[in-house]
C-alpha cells in the first residue's frame, strides 16, 4: 500500500487504526494508538468507492482532532469530486467546495494532493494546500521506454499545460486535440493541432476513468496518420465501466499510471504503475521540518531510484 511505502521512506511505523462497518452500512473507525500532541498525516485517496473513502478520511480526522493531535494533514493523492468545481447548469451543487468545507470542519489543517483535475479547487480551502504533480515522476519511468520521435499529445485544451511539461522533460514536441462535447458523457474530436503524421505518440491525461476520452483521442491520432505506436500516461488510473476494454487496442504499447489509486486489476500486462511514495515522503519530511518545497519534484524524481515502475503480472 502507498501509505506503507511512504512510512518506510520517512523511517517511521504507520499508525494503527481499525475501520469497520456496522450491519446497516455505517462506518466506524478507531485509533489504536495515542496521537496526543503529535503531527498526524492521514494518507487516503477519495477514490471508488468515493463516498466510503471520503467518509473514512473525515472520521479519522475527527478522531485525531478529538484525541488532541497537534495537527492533522490529509495526504489525498487523488481528490474525488474534483470535476464538480463549478456549476455547469442550474440546480446542481459545487461538490468540490462542499468537500473542502467538510475537511476543514473535522479538523484537517493542511491538504496535500497530486494533480488536481481543476487547480482552482485550492481556492475552496481556507487552509494551506500543496498541489503536487506526478509529471516528473512519470517522465522518469517513461524516458527509457519511449521510441525516438515521440510526440506528446494533450487530449484537450485543458491538459495542454501538463502536456507542455511532459514535452519539456522528455524533449519532445507537443500536439493538442480539439474536441466537441456531444452530451454529458460523450465527446468527439474535431481537429488535431500539431504534427503527428508518421510519429509515435504519448497520449497524456490527469486521470483515466472510463477510458472513453483516450479511446476517442487514439482513433483521432490514427486517422491523422500517427504511427500505430501509442503510449498512455495519466496520474490517476481509476479504470471503471469497461475502461480496460476501451484501451485494449493493438496500437497501445503501454499505459503508465501512479499508485494514487489502488490497482483494481492484477492481470493487465500492458499496465505499469509508478509509485508516488518518494514524492510524498519528501513532502512529508519537509513539512515536518518546516522546509519549503522549491525543486521538490526534481529531488523526488532523483530519490525514486529505488522505486521503479512495477509492471503488473498476469495471473498464473
């Protein structure tokens, strides 16, 4: 587990707690050791099942606050409800803002997260927020795997900044796909901006949920003449609702994600998981010692030599 790897790198034992459910579905948590006067770091992605994961985090934070913890920092590599960052129509909530208020109410005094789907979510908080990025960590794993002449491709305008950073670190040109949203769940690519003809491509995104966006982008690239040698990189691999089937295309040579979300499959040979533990361990160590975070990403990447990408093996 990610929390265990982080604890090992910061040279401490992970705290013990019990999480259980009553017959009616209610969640109950219990700290198994004292936290009075201690700095507590709760590592919990609010990934599927999102509501259970979120409520577990809130209950643990409340338990720490009521047990006189000196401070409570939530390390949330994947921040659920991030897509609900604004009102796209009337009579709907801004759930990301609601989650921010809940976290503050239960006593979380600092949030650490990785590659927020919408960076403006930081503005919903009145507590410090450190928004890290996994791009350098993923680039380190990709650098020796990508073929010459690769082009980094953003699936839409919103990920162009991240694609530019991939391109800078990998020394590769960047292209972007312009798309039109057909409805709440469907988009269609209408134009490829950039030179991809005859080139292998690295298709990037912040998360892979159903795989529909990347599957559409893949078809658009092949139609634009890209070489049938496509790699995919994303920070958060949720892989729900048939994502694997959508991404099981012969042109896809490898998919790289981080362990921000626990792996839901163990028999996907093309999937490689890169650990965020070195990045988060360095962050926690610096927060504990009152150091600033400049150059953190490059330092974490160098420190990740002992944490290579792990390729999931087929079941025997």
